[in-house]
């Protein structure tokens, strides 16, 4: 069990935040409501547009108003948008798109704020424990609970209809508000005047990113890695089916990929302190080959590549997040942590539809080959800037 009350409360919050039976099934719900794939694509695009516009402002909000409060706002947003999607999607495509798009605010308020708050807990209450190790365990819990709840949601939807999975999601978010009360409260951040405006706060964060050696490379690396990996994750299921996998086989592979990602996250948390630049560069290069294999090789090897990519992706995440938290200054931590998310959303807005167009035009191998090459460039970019990265990590231990 975690050794501090704050950390126990954080684990409980993560459990209820991750226990979302609709997270991996919302597209199926929209199809059940007789939406076309094009309309589903508009909803996905709207989600990423809102995410791109809100990532940095919500990070600034967390730094100014408190990271605990930001988590609460995120959960309340999830409650409202989940209920709105359940009610609106069968009646209006427009209103359904609006509710799904604004559900991105829940992720924006929580992402960045949760890591910054966890970093505070570890640095203040568990000083002999590395952040990467704790974050790896938290991420493994998130992934395991998310996979289990998605499986439960699918089972319930086929037997009881869609209302119950959405109701459970709302109830879980409501329960998640309770452990937030036991997390560390609002603190005044040194170097950030309480009345600093949003534009000025963003300017401070961007100047900080320029002034700290290697920080911009860390941000760019995270944005590029997340974009390319997510494109693979979202399209891999249809790719496996196109290669001849049955729905049952594909479902099993998706379930095993969740397990592989969770195990990788736990392992990466225990390795994060050992030469993170080299580990991230080499891991991303291996990830590039695994992702390319999903689209280029026949079905058996494609499935192996899919599971391998899931495990490597899980291992890289805590290593990267530990390094980024280490070099991000406390006063602008949540804001800095939101910058890779903003870059990821922008990348998804531009590259995700292009990848879908290429696959629909029967250029599957070309698209996956380009995804692999993109990941190799991301790895090489980190290696080229390794001196700045190492300097930043040594300067901000």
C-alpha cells in the first residue's frame, strides 16, 4: 500500500477516473445511434480542436488556482459531457458532436495537473522514492482499470443496452470527487503572481521553455511520440481486421495490448532513472520498427508488432514523464506539462485524417512505413540534442 495518505487518495482518484466503461466504446455507441463514419470523424476532430485550444489554458488554471481544484473541475466536466452524449447523440448529430468535443475539457483539466500534483506528493512526502517509479505504478493502474472497465462496458451494452455503461461512468466520476478532498490543497507558487493574466502566464511558460536547456526538445519529443503512437493505436484494430483477423481475435489482441502497456509502464517506472535520454531514444527506435510491422507485415507478424508496440509505448511513458517533470520548474509545472498535449492535439488534427485518407486509398503499407520513419526521426532528434537534455537533467535533479 502507498506510504502516505495523500498518495493513497491519489491512487483512489486514479481508479475512479480510469473506471470508465464508455472510454473505448463511444464510437460503437455513435454507430448504434446510426451515425455515419464521417460524422464520427467530425466528433473526433472536434475533440482534438477543443483539446488543442484548452490544454495550455487549463494548465495555467491548475498552476494558479490549484491542481486539486483542476482535478475536480475535470471530473465535473466529465459527468456533464458523458450524460449529455448519452442523451444528445441519438437525437442530434450536431449536439452529440458538441458534447463529445467538450468532453476534451475533462482530459485537459486533469492531464498535467494530475502529474504535477503527484510530483508534489512524491517530492514532499516520499523523498526517497523516485517519481518515475510511482508514476509507472499509477499509469499501470490507470491502464489496467481502463481495460477492465471497457470490457465490462461492452458486456453490459450487449445485454442491458447503453444507458447502464454511461450511468456507471457518471457514478464513477462522482465517486472520484471524494478522494480529491484528501489531496494536498492549494499553495501559492513562487514566481507566479496570483493576479498574473493568462497571456502573461503563457509568456512566462514559453520563456521558461526557451531558457532551460533542452526543455523545448523534451516538449517536442513528447508531442511527436504521442501523435504517431496514437494514430497507430486508433487505426490498428481496423488494420488487423483488413489483414484477415476475426473480430474475436482482434478483441483478444486489444485486451492483451492493454496488459502489455500496463506491464511496460510498471517496468519503465523502475528504469526511468537510468540514462533516460539513451533509453528513450533506443526505445523509440524499436517502437518505430514495431509500428511499421503492424501495417507492412502479414497478419501473424502484424499482431506481434502490435503487442510489442503496446509494451514499448507503456515503458517509455513513465521514463519521459519523469524526465519532463524533473526539468519543469515548480511554478509553471502544470503549464509546461500541458505543452506536449497541445502539440499532440495539433498533430492529431493534421495527421490523423491524412493517415485515414491514405489507408482508405489502399496505401496501408505506405502509411505505416511513414509512421515508422516519423518515429525514427523523433528518436534521432532526441539523440542529436542529448547534450542539452542531459545538461537539463543534471541541473534540475
